[in-house]
């Protein structure tokens, strides 16, 4: 079916300033890439990302993707207390201004307010173009309180032309420091990639669980709680397997916990998996588990649901909007007992969930097609009013 989405014949130029997947970290920020891929056919999209490292020299590199370009600003890391921060800012600002003057966009859209939104604000005013900011970060409040960047972030949030949050939970958090309208525009999933598992695949005797997320020191994903719950679950369901997909500095501690709870035959840490390969892992699972302590949205939840998986999730922010009775169960966060009880309930009624119903909710509200239609109206509506 040919859809125009109300797009004018002239493709509007939109520059996203955002973290983006890289060749060495293809799974990182894949949800930003999904948004870009959704809009590349209706808008002239470019992406600017920043890389500060002691292994690079100052410069700009263009990387051509399918239908859009990614410009990487490389800044040599200068480890000088206080002065280094301002040095980095000057280099980023100079390169970003050079790029934006070259690209001449109709609109700048920053993802993550901490991702140099204050520099984008200054340049947008200089060029007299609109600035949008979409917030994703679970550590939003901490960022706005940081000594150097906090005031700059707050200024950008107050003066941007439009603000978005990826969930109502995050919107409420943002409104603690920003007294203005904030619209909710949720993350999305490519339902053409994350499909239902092939039909007529019989369930194996072993129950297969899966969870996806970074293994950070703060245990934001709650894996330490989940392992404690699984240690108890072994007494009721000895034949289960959990895949924890992700990588991070807390891996060593989790490996020790797996051993101490006698879960070596039940739990496997797979490491990082590229986003475009995750669908196969979801197809091989019976249940997705999200044990997060805080979750501003939960892209991996809608990926799993798009594949027809029921979800057990904690009430950690974003999941409260995503999970319905037909698709899974919500339990209290920060509690291994709640995870344990929730797992028992869901494992007892796995056969009652209908994959087609679970997927359809994602298609109706979180698909590429829905996002394309929504953001075309948002972008073109504002740009037409200039």
C-alpha cells in the first residue's frame, strides 16, 4: 500500500543530535536508529553523534547508512580538571556549527537532554531554526543537578521549541524541574523484524526465559534480585533456563551469584547481541522477564511482545503503560519475593496467553508505521507554521 502520511513534495531536512549504534557497539542506542530508519523515507534525515576519546584526533567523519548519513564528531580527550570540560565543549560546538551550517536543516532534534542540548540550543538560535528535545534517560534528575551541565540542560529544556518524553512516568519526572508542556512520544519497534515465532513449533519440556539489558554496577535492570528469585524458583520449577542478554561491569558479580544460588545449569550470560539478531532469541523463549529497578520506557519489552512473548515486569515506570492483562503481569519493583511470586503465577498460566493478541497491541501503538505517521504530522505541522 502506498502511503503519503500527508508529506509535502519537498522533503524537510531534520538533523538528529543523538548517541547512535557504532561498529564496536551495535546494540547500543538501537532504539534511536529505529526512529531514524522509520523517517528516512519521508524526511531528509542526518544524524550527528559525538565521540570523546583519547584514541582519536579532532575531526568529523561521515558514515553513509541506507538512506541517511551519520556524522561523527571526534574530540581528543583532554584530561585536565575543569579545563578539559570547556575544551571539549568548544571543540564540539565548533564542529557541530560547521556541520549544521553545511546541512542547513529545517529542524534540530536532540535525543537525551544531556547530549549537548545546550550547544544545539545556541546554534539553533544563531541559525533561527527550531529545536526539539526528546528525553529518554532514567538518570534525568541526576543530570539536571550536575554542577557543570545541570544549569545548561535546564536552560535548553526551558527554551527548546518542543519537549517530548518517551513515557508518562518520565514526563512526570521531567516536570519536577521543567514547568512547561511535555508531550509523550513513546519508543517504537520494527514489527517487520520482530515477528511472531514460526507456527507449529512445539514447546520444549524446559521453560525458557529471557531478559535483555546492560549489566551495570548499579544493577538498574535488577538482575541481582532476579537471580535471588530464581534461586527460590528452582524448588518449584527445576527445569527452566534464563538467558541474560547484555554486557557490562557487573558481569563478574552476577556470575558469582549464579554459582552461589546453584543456577549454573539454569542461567547463561550471553554477552551483547546485535539488535537485528534478537528476534531469534525471543522466538526461542516462552516468557520475557523485566526485573528493572527503574525503566523510563522498555524498548526490549515491546520487542518481545512484537514476537508474541508474554511479559513479567516490575512497576518501574515505563512498563505500567505497556503491560496489560492480556500480555503479562506487573509486580512490585525492588523485591525478589514479588518476582518469585510473579514467575510462579505466569508459569502456571503460560498456555493462556495468545501471541497474536500480544503482538497486535504493539502493532497498533508502537510500530514504525504509527511513529512515521505521528512524527510526520509533528515535524511538517510545525515547519509549515514557520
